[in-house]
């Protein structure tokens, strides 16, 4: 039987599990998330897991349900190949985005990740603004980011592209690889030690499944060609999956993200754009709006070309997006609190009415 250490168990999760251990619970890691159930890595092998009715009832949103990579508290039934999930252990890191749709809700894409590989294709998928957006979410997650430039065999100006990405991914490793040609993939293993967990994140068609297949040495995950008309993939990966690699590390494959709305703090934007923050600190006024104020270091950098207009515009866009999201979160929280008190008052009214009978 496998032990939990093979799936990334360590002292951090053991400490979080202590209150449950004395009651006979077990720990398991979420390997796959389906619509209504989960595949779990346990000491009994792989089991099918479902959350309790209590968890369903107490959940305020998607973030309160297990995500792939989570360590969960279970009651196992090995003879049935099943388990019941009672709780989620504290997360060491989490990569979140705003859930698609009108509601202001957090969606946890990956949990307890040590290294997040941000994969971009060096074909029509290449987009600096998207890389900057991924970096903001990566810094918010608590995982260490690494940028992967895949399809190097299709790129005529590889050195220029790598240098360009390095100017926006400040201090972040940038690796150029060709998964299709099996070139440069071993460099990823430098960030995946035994018991450590990585996640591949990126748009559809950038080659995430191909990367895992080559690292495994066999075609475990389905892949399809990218459409030539728009360089988009066909979303072969339909669910997130945590896969055990031959070197004892774990790597998560994820579906391509059609929509990547930010779920992060202003501090994460500042970390991803710390070159702009450093410039802003040199302005004469602490509250400089970088518009018409005298001695504005940001405006000077834009004028002399040391700060790219494109990067400055994307920085402003992301800051505004997070400010809007923050306002929406506060509104949603206020409405939820109002609804909670409405229910309390209704219950009190019902009690007083019954007493008067």
C-alpha cells in the first residue's frame, strides 16, 4: 500500500490533521475533481470520495469545496472503494481565479502547489499581457512561479522572445522548451523534487498534456493538434488531475482556461510589477497619480522609453480590475450579512409568535 508521503504529505499537513486523528479520521489527497465526486489518493489506494451533507450545507461558495491538490479529512470504506469527505485541511498555497459568470465568487484552481508552471506557446498563443496576468495570480497563490515557453521549434526569434518575457517576469525563471521535440523538458524536473507538487497552467493548446506525457515517458493524457485557423486548442483535458511522476514528484494537468479573471490583492499586482512600484517610489509626491505632477519618475520613464507603454497600460488595467472586484466582494458580503440577519429576525418572530399561543 502507498504511504501518504508519496503524495506530498509533510509536517505542515500533519499539524493541521492533529485535531482529527484522535477521532479515527484519515487523510487523503484530491487527485481528480469531477462534477459530483472526487478521486482520492489514500493509504488504501485510490478511492472515490463524496463530501458530507454538512459540508454542502455550510459551504458559502466554490472555495469551500475540495480542489485538486487539497488534503482532506475522510472516513474510508476500502471494501467499497469509497470514502466520505468531512473537512479540508489548511491550504499551504492556492491558485485562485474569479469563478466564471456574474457572481463574485472565488474558484480554487489548484491547492498546495509548490511550483506553478505558467505555460505559453511560442505560436499564436504568445501574449505578454496574459503572462503578466498569470504572474499576478501566481504571486497571490503562495507558490513559486516558473514561466514555460513551449513550442520553441516553431519560433524564429527565440532569444528575443525569452529576453522579452524576462523583462516582465522579473526574477522568475523562464524556460524555453519544445515538448513535441522532447527538448528542454528535463529542466522542469529541477523544480520538482520528490514529494513536491507542481501545476501546469495556461491556455488550451499550449502543450500541457504533451509535457506530462513526455515526462512520464508514455502517452497517459490525450492530446490533439492546435487549430491552424486561430492557434487554439480543443480542450482535450476536461478536468484537473494530479499525476505522480517517476521521480516521486507530483504534477497537475489543468484544462485550458478560456476566462482568467483575477482573484487577488493589490499587493500581488505590485509584486508582479515591482519595476513600476520602484519607479513610483521615486516620484516627488507620495500620492502621485503619474499624470501631470512635476518630477514624476513614472512619466519620465515612459518618455525616455525605459518603461514600455504597453506594460504601464496593463498595470493600470489590472489595478482597476482588482479595485472593482474588491468593491463587488464587499457588496456581496454586505448582502449576505443582510440576508443572514433577515433569517435570524424571521426565526425570532416565529418563536415569539409561538410563545403567545
